[in-house]
C-alpha cells in the first residue's frame, strides 16, 4: 500500500474538515465555515487547489479549536 505524502495527508485531513466539523457546530472564527456552505464537489475541488500553507492554516486552526473546546469542557 502506498504511503501518503505529507501534502496528501494534509489535503485528506482538510477535505474531511470541509465536509463537517468533528466537534459539532463550528465556532464563529472557523476558516472552513463559509466553504461548508458550498456543494461538496466544490469544497473538495477548492481543497485540491489549496497550497500547503493554506492547508496548514486550516489544520492549525482545527488543532487550536480542539484545545479550546477540551479546555472549556
């Protein structure tokens, strides 16, 4: 089985985040919120066009959001 590159791993992760927020309702500062309003095929296409820094920004936001939600619960 072929291993994913770092970029492919990040892309897959962001595509999942663009489908739905794993934490329930997204917070108001979620960078994926507006994209989630688009048809799924558009969301996945947009993710495929993102640069690695753009993917990193969404993943970083997701990790920080998780930490905030875990801290407050």
